[in-house]
């Protein structure tokens, strides 16, 4: 399938000969992500429910593996290189800090004076600077310094959900100002904000996976009352959350209709008691929903573009309005029973304080507390801004468990 891509798509920032004639450049990229320490750390980072507290709920790692499975099949059905989409899906959450989006919020506030913190921009930074794999030669783009995994242009682009720097009044962006050099190389002259087709496949696979699996986890843990969709007042509550969290552009009546459709599915659960039978029923629901959303996008895209292979900037993924609303409704259902459940804000506040405490202590003696990689970044930094970014990089790299351990050891 690499034959469908241009030679510029296969280029790396620093040229590295492929050691195997049997392995494509995109398969090589996928292997680099699979063997990365950043991917392993996701195994102890929060997806929605806190990592390491229960055995069943997803972590960032298992979520990423599931996104990769969904994206690989959807991408292949539309003509993308399967390894390329797989790579993007595995990489899309590498930059998420401990405690999920709550940790992201805390670090963004603490890094406000250096351009903020954003999980997607941090993922790009890991891929192109922080993950140890390749060093630029003396005559290279970053002489004698790390260039991260040195992925192909197409793989980096496919992993970029928000291919732009920070904009006023927006917290969604995909690159810090410190990393614009490799970002500009990746974009290869493009000046617009469009993301490539493979990134759109990754993004939809992410949305589908987490909305479906968050509901599965929440039902299993006893957080979701599935009967809420039976009543007008219950659906109204979910609709209100959907519009508050995901935007008033979502029409209330159309959201209510989406909840009606979901509730009328044969596979939608009427009760859950944790038995094998009920667990199998929930697993069947997740399978049915993933198939429903992916097939809808595949058919709509092929209806517009035909059956030819679709890659890079040759097309846009077409997601039917009904599917978009159903996914948003499921996100809101999870938000109602998990993210805004009773007692959640107390826990979120505690998590943010742990992060703030640790950033403060490490900032007072960076050379003493930073690990070898981040201490080296701190020592070679050319400005206070870069030195603070190294501290933020360190805290973001920690897992839920290791952050608590660092806090216990350093913040006495």
C-alpha cells in the first residue's frame, strides 16, 4: 500500500536507511511507536476512570490500542495504508499527562507564561524531540540533539489532530512554538489548517472508541443508569450536558432524537448485574456501536468519492450528521455519570493540587530532581522559557502512580 503514497510522504527529517527491504517505512514507524517508553507509560495513565484503582476500566494504553484496531480497519477499507493509520492511532495520546484531561488543565494553567500545555502538542513534542531514538548529526536540522522517533512525514501528519500553533481564545492546537521547525517540515509547504485524510480517520476512530468504551466502563463500574434514556427529563439532562460540553451548535431536538435511536437499539442494555450474561450483552453493544459508526462513515465517504483508495489530501472523511449526534450523545452520557458524578470534583481538585505542588518543588531545584533526560534538556536550554518547558515535560511524562510517589517523596 505504500505505493499509493508519494516519495515525499516517506521522507524522514533526518535520513535513515531502512535495515529491512521487507518492511515498509510505515511499518517501521509503527514499530517505533510500539517500542517507545511513552506508549508503555500510558498503561498507568487515566483514560476516564483513574488508572490502577480497578482492573476492568480502560487506561490510556488500552484505549490507544483499541483506537488503533478501529482506525486500522476503517482506514484500510477506505484505501489508506493500514500501518500508517495504526501508527497515528497509537501515537495520538502519547502526550497526555497523569490524570487525563484534568491533568492537562492543571499543566496548562501552570505553563500559561510559556505558551500553555496541550496534550496533542505534547504528543508531537514527544514524537519529534523527547522520545529517545534518533540524534541529529552535526550538519542536521538540530545539530547533535534528539529528534525523537524521526518518523516519516506522513506518519507525523497523520498523528496531528490539530495541525496549527496556538491561536487566541483557543486551547486546541498541535504544536508548541519551540517545535515549529519540524512542524513546518512535516507540513511540507501547506499553509492551511486542514488535517490529512489519515488524521481524520484517526480522529473519528478516537471519538468512536472512547464514547463507546467509556459507556462500557461506566456501566460495568455501576456509574451509569441506563434507564435515564427512557424519560423525557433524563434525556433533557443529557442534551443539556452535550450542548454545554460540546457546543451549542448541536441542536437539542436532534440530540434528543439521537438518544431515542440509541435507546431503541435491540442491543441497548435494560439492566446490568455484572454476570457473564450481562457482561456479554454490554460487549455486544460496544461491538454493534463501533460497527454502526464506522460503517456509516465508510459508506458516506465512498458515496461521495467512490471506491478508489483515499489518502493524504485527496479527500475528507464524511461522517453523517446522525452518527455525529449519536457519538456526541454518548459522550454526554459518560460526562453525566463519570466526569460530573458526585465527589468527582473533590478528586479532580486533589489531582490538580498534586501536580501544582510537584511543579513548584521541582522548579526550585531542577538539577536535583529532574531525571537524566529532562535534566539534560534543562541544562542545555537557551532561555528561562525553555528551562520551564523542561520541568513541565518532566511532570507530564509521569504516570498517575509515579506522580503520587514523586509527590510523597518530594513534597513533605
